């Protein structure tokens, strides 16, 4: 497919990389969070990233197919957790540094969402969606998800008030986010099987998740659900059978997909032929 006339993804990615570079420099000993070194590092990283990204026609799609797409979400939090001891030495640096990393985390989430979204957009434009269905999860799994998220959210909030540790400053925020996710746990999701993976999203929403075929280990049909297993069992996708209109068509596609993926040493590029 041709490249969009106006692609703002390089700017978004540049803002993320620039912010991450600024945060790393800002946590260096003897440098203030908003010092000239921080601003310079952020500006150089931003300009360099935009310059490189602008030369790649389908960078967002390529990024979503790699582990780096998840890394952009995880990296800011790893930086924050790795810097808690340094932050604890200077109260003023703590608040400014935390705000900077939280801003970078928001940018990272935006990069992740947009990159995943680009995959399904290219697939639909190229008529590469093999099969699609919409289904909710089973009542048992819904209860398990909500109980886990509720317990985790409350644990974060309690830790924020009980622990005397730099992590306690962001624990209530993380707990609140977890509780918000709990409100949406178990909702119906739309599944789209692509030549090189699976795209999952809640109907009517913009954000979705592309899972490479290398991260899918198989599928099984139970008494009440179609379960697509992932390399982490707890993250399996569960579709209630009564919500799937043509189970045979779906399982036929999954049979062919996993049969052709027995040798996973060479990833299937799938959509790359249509880029």
C-alpha cells in the first residue's frame, strides 16, 4: 500500500524517545531534571528519531510485530523503579522526575496503541483478515479477572499509604489505573486472525492488541469456550462458545494457522507483502 500523505507517527515516536532520553539524563548525578543537559538530550533524541522514522514507510506496522512495541510501555516504569533510591535523596527531584516519567509513559502507551492499530488498518485495506468473530469471556474467567484486578488495585493503594518508600508515591496511581481496568474486565472482544498473528480489541474502541503468531502456542475447545493459548498461560484468550456463530470455520482457520506454524524458527512476515 502507498504511504499516507501525512504520517504523524514519527513525531509521536520522536516525542517518546526524546522524553525517555531526557528522563535518563535527568536522573544522572549532579544534573537537575530541567537542566540544559536534559533539554539538549531530549531535543537531539527527538530530532534523530523523527529523521530516521520519516524514512521508513511502515514503521508502525513493523514495530507492532516486534517485542520493542511492548518495550516502549515497560521502559519508563523500569526507569522509575530503578531510580527510586536516587529520587529519595532529593524531594524536589522526586516530584519533577516522577511527572517527567509519567509523561513519557503516556507517550509510550500512545505509541503502543497507534502501532497496533496500524496493523489492523493495513490488514483490512489489503483484505488480509482471514476470519473474524466477536465473543465475551466465560462467567468464571470474568470473575477471576475482576477479582485479580480488584485485589491488585487495592494492594497498590494500601501500599501507597503504608510503605515508607519512594515507590509509595506512585503506588496509589497504579492502584487507581488497575481498578479502572477492573471495570472493563470480561467485556466482549473482537478477534481478527491475520496471516502472521491475531488482533484483539473491544468493539467500538480504538485501542487493540496485535499478538504475533510466535506468541500463540495453540488452541483448544472446552465445554463452554474456545481458548487460544499464549506463551504465558494466564494471558490466554477465551471466547464463549455461544457467542461464536460459525465455530467450524474458526477452528478450520486456526488448524491451518497452527499447522503452518509448527516450525517457528522463521517468522511469517504475512502483511509485509502488502506493505
